[in-house]
């Protein structure tokens, strides 16, 4: 080894190798000069002022930092920046309905967008730091990483145009078109029996005696979707402290005209207005199963909070496969297809209910849960 | 035989000239009385080195004019005046002087001392009987100043002395903790002519284009106020977290560092001898140095010589080869070991002492 090893020959080979790399453009042309200039700047500053040189900021770098700050604010996704105006009749109401329909998928998309943007933000911060310190010799490194980042963002842009976000946009357009064709669903335009049926009130009628027996000793009772007030009336006539809420103004008015304590309110508003641990029983037909996936967990937690320990919850609904589950969707594009009772049971258990049981009937179910 | 006393400007532990003077003293004592005096003496060496300020009194007490062996490496007007005031013989041992221009930016007094040192060389020329340079490069500088018959004798230096030092446990732990990759080492004073800026540039190229996890230790005495700060800022601005500057190390700490290192490199542009090159070879490290000053003769073909005009990319390629290429590593190790054996066998302290003694006996 010693006799054959020639350091001079090795040194020549190594120099030639560098020359080859230079010729192939692997090494930046101004690398050495910019490195030397960089050091001279530090030395000169120290010599003149006796203190370390500050980092030199190019105007472009300053501008980049401003943009970064704007970007930082932009990814906060302020709800006030979302347009809720509409050219079609119904305006905000329609948008609210659309929001319900697309809330979950849009939420998922925004989660991903927010995640991606936070990474982009961090990436830009790091690039900015690199640019802060950039002299010519750093350019190649920063360039390559910047190109990579831009490639990724370009791919993302294609995904937005061609992928899921595009489909979502199409769906929104279709919904808007449907909204334009929508015939407002007015319960009073239908025979009362059908209107009640579409609100899944049938179980109460067929089993009202049995249900009243289950909840009469758990007063006060709140019927979350009271309709025309049939169940509340039965309970009150039986001496039970009961009240109700109905989201449909026509039905609520009808109930109120019969002097029944039925408020015009959504189920969630009705339950939320009650004091904590104040309710002994809550009944709901087409309530938990009709709110969106995003809301149902919140709804169940509020229920749990407002009911006292040992209170009983009775929830009835059509099975997802029942014809009645689909009927309202014909007229209402914002209609939330019912969830299966197993899903509702699981949600209640997660919200601190116990002894959840489900009784299946033909086309509908009755779910009992103890707080 | 007349007494043969050496005089240095400064004496400090780990300093190559001080170590050489002590080795030479041991050899000179074979011919007669010999002491080492220095104008500035580090407290740790007060038991070994006498203060040059007492030289006059020392001579007066002995009533015999000695031969003064003056080690020249920087200007010291008072010291030179006192030597010139005496009638005795003078031997000049020239170790070279750092170029003053770049020093000017950081320490004007030191730059002036270096300029003064060169002027002193001219002033004492006519009084010097014997002139010794520890490299042909240094001899050439003296000849240009008008010195005739300059003898070249390698530095009386024991390259194995450091390798006998035991490892320092704290430094061992620190290196084990902080170094996770191949380690390059530079040892030398933190002075502009050592071109540590080039070294940093080369290291930047190495980690950017070849070995991202490489480490660099810059070990040496912090001689100029503010220069270390400048180097550290350069490292910081280049984001070279794997490069560190360590100053004020003991022999045990330095030996520990040499043992941990994988290769040695210096890109100094002015070297009168370059002791660390031989130390590194003693520790079995492959060595690269810029082919300037006395470096080629000190290396004696046992290391990679980087051409004077080579830039940081070339230096980085040499670094890579020393760290990455087994054939190069092994070849350099073998060459280095042979170079050290040869250097030791020549027993330079004895040869220099013999030449000086014989000159004055004759």
C-alpha cells in the first residue's frame, strides 16, 4: 500500500474530479467568490464598528416577510370572510341549509387545508430564514428546496381543480340549482296526519300509553319535536309536568292555539335553554337521528348536561331504510337522512348515558337511555 | 565551553517554540550550562523558564559572557536592545513571523510587533554569528533580509510528546456527546493567516455537497481580540452547527481531540514549519495541508498537498477523500507513520544542539 500510494497523484485526481463537477454545473459558479465576499463583509464590519455585523436584508426578503405576515392572517379562516348572500330566493336560509348538508365534508376539507397551509407557513418561514442568511453560495441550496416546494404546491393546485374540492364545488352548484326548484315544505299544506307521520310522530300515537307510563314519574318532561302537541297534551292530561318545542312554525302555532306549552324552537335551542340537570325526561322523534353528524355529538352532550342523573331519554325515529326516511328529501334538499339506531345509541353512550336499549319495530325504532 | 542560553519573547504551555527550546536546552546541557529565558513567561512555566528581565543580573553573577540563542518569532524591542547591548555571541533561530497585514484589523499593537520583529531581524543581522532556520522557507526569508550562510535544521520538536498524554475524561465525554459523524480537525492559532475562513468555506462545501453529517473542530489559541467572534459569526451565518471552535485546551484535552478525530486539515497560507501536521500524523490521522511556506518540507510527501490556488471546493474534495475513501485514508496513515519515524530517528534537538556547540567550540 505504502509503496504504491502516491499522495501527489491522489491530489491531482481529486482536483480533476472537482473540475468535472464544475463543468457539469454541480457546483455554483459564484460559490467561492460569494463565500469570500460574505466573510469580508463580517470582517469589515467588525473592523469598522467593533461589533458583529447585522444580518443583511434584501428588499425582496423584507417583502417576503410582509407577505408571510399576511399569509399568517389569511389562514385564520375568519367566518366573516365567507359569502352568505345569494341571488336565489331564500338567500341566507338556503345557505344555512346548504351549510348543514356540506358541513361535515367541508369541515374535513378545511381541516386538511388548514393542516397543509400551516405546513406551507412553516416551510416559508424556514425558507425566509434561509434567504435571510443567503449569500450567493446558499442560492443553489435554497433554489432547489424552493423548486421542490413550488412543485408540491402546483400538484396541490391540480388536486383542487380536478379532485375532491372540485367535486364538492359541483355538489354545491347542484344544491343551489335544487334550492331554486325547491317547494317550501309547509306542514299545513299537507293533511295533519301526513305531516305528523313525516315527523315520525307515529310511534307516540301507537304506543302513547306505554310511553306515558315510562316517563310520568320522571317529570319534568320535554318533548323536543312536539309537532302539534299530541304527546304533551296526553302527559298534561295525566297530570305530568310536560312541555315541548317544535321547529315548524305552523305546527307550533297549531299547538299553541290549543293552549299547549309548545315553543317554536329547534330541538337544540329548546334543550339548550333549560337549566343544567333540570330535566327528568326528554323525548324526541326524529331529533338525534336527524341532526348532522357534526352536531349530533354536541347535541347528545348538551342533553346529558341538561338532564338529571337517573333521567330517561326516549328517542324514536324511522329506520334509515324506511320509505319515510327518504320522503322529506324529495321536497327538502337540506334534509338529513336518518342515522341508524345503533349509531345514535353509540353516541348517547359516549355522552354519559347508560342502559341504552333499542326496540325495533317495523320501519321505526324506539331507543331508551338512562342518564 | 561557554554557556548556551536561549531567549524567547514569550513562553507558554503547548507553544511549539517553547517546547522546542526546552528540548534544545536538554540537548545543550550535554555541552555546558544552558537555561531558557523569556520576556513573557506563563505562570505554569515559571519553574522551567527564567524571566528575560533578569538575564543581565544572571550574567553579571557568573562573570562569563554566554552565547545567546535568540528565538525570533515576533518583535520585542526591549529584549532586542538588551541583547544588542551585550558583547557576546548571538545565534539566531528563526521560526518565521506571522504576516502583519490581516492582524491589523484586530490588533494594531500585535501587527506593529510583527513589523517590528522584521525590522529587528535586519538590525541584528550584523551581530549574529550563526543563523539557523527551521525550514528552507524560513531560510529563504532570512536570505532576503541579507543573512548569509543560513543553516536549515528542522525544529527540535518531539511529535510523540502529545501522544503520551492521557485522555481527558471531560473532553472525551463532550466529544462522545456532541460529535455524531466523521470529524475533521484543525489545530493552530486563531490568526488570519491560518485562513480558518477558507477552512470554514471548505467545510460548508463538504456538508452541502458530500457529507452532511461531518463535523469540524477548530482548536487553537485565541490570539487576536475579536477574531474568534468573527469566525463564530461566519459559522453561524452559514448554519454550520457541526463546526465548533475550542480554545485554551490542555495537552490532555488536545490529545483527546486528536484521538477522536478522523482527519486533519489546515489551509494556512503562511507556515514556517507547521507542528500540528506532524502531531496529527503521530495520532495516525490522514493529513491535508495547503502547499505553502514550509508545509511541503514538513509533510515530506506524507500527506495531501492542496495547491496554493485551490478553492474551498477542492479543499472539500480533499476532506471527503480523507473521510470517505479507505484507500486514501490507509495510504496517508502509513505514509504519516513513516514520516514520524523518520523525523524521530533524526533526533533534531541533538543535531541542532551539536551544530551550535561545535560552531562555538571551533
